C-alpha cells in the first residue's frame, strides 16, 4: 500500500525564486513577489488553475516551516477546512501556544508521520522552503507541485539553496498549462 504523499505546493519564478527580495512581515512575498500568485486569480474557475487550487484545498493536513507559518499570520489557526497544521521549527517555547489545530515539531520524522496519519487517504500539503528541504533530507517529501510563473524576479528567496543533499532524482508526473502558470508535478525518487 502506498503511503500518503507529502506534496510541496510552491509558486516560483523561472529563475527559481519563491519570494522577491526583502521578504518580511508586512512584505511577506518580498518586492514583486506577489506576481508569483497571479494564477490564483483563477482559483474559483473550472480551468486548470481552479483544478490545482481545488486539489491543494482537498488535502487532509498541512506541514509548514516556522518562518512560513509566522509570515502567514499563523493562518489564524485554520489553513483550510480545519485540517491539522504541523509546524517544523528548530526549537519550541513552551509558553508559545499555537492557534487552532497547529502543533510545533522539532523532529522531522514525527511531524511527517503525524501529518500522514491526520490526513488519512488524502495528501498532505507542504509549505515553505525550509520545511521542504528538511523533509527531503529525511526521505519524507514525496512530490513537488511547482507552479512555474513566467517571470524573472532577479533576486529573493530561492526554493532550493545549496543544501548538501547532493543529487536528488525527480520523476515527472504531469504538466498542466494554466493562465499565468505552468503546473509541474514531480515524484521524488527515493
């Protein structure tokens, strides 16, 4: 039986950036980084972009990096439909109680295992470059759904900086052309 997939959903520029320069609170996507999400204007359509958005919204749990979680305002404790939010972090302050169903983890494998269990037969949505890198290094990231946006940002935050992971093989699963983005899904060859 196949394991419940942990699937990274990430918009990125052709030059590999997931946020423009100077991403921070109040400018969460960096300068010009909002362009990476223009494809979401069609999220309620019957087209390809609507299909991709519906797939992401049908996931049964979320794994996020701590930085992404904080920049997103902790999603006010509800990412979508009340699904559990599993947040990877370097350390946990016992006085910091995350909102809603969110829970902090320092152990990558425990985070992945609990997210899979919570998601049941639905995929787990992964957010954040650091979370994706940690899950990939632990052999827990199964798929990448990249929303490739036809723009060159020229700087900012990259999805994969040099990580010391070495060679990672990806198997193309599908390619869908939406308005303002090409949606590429890859399976991580473990």
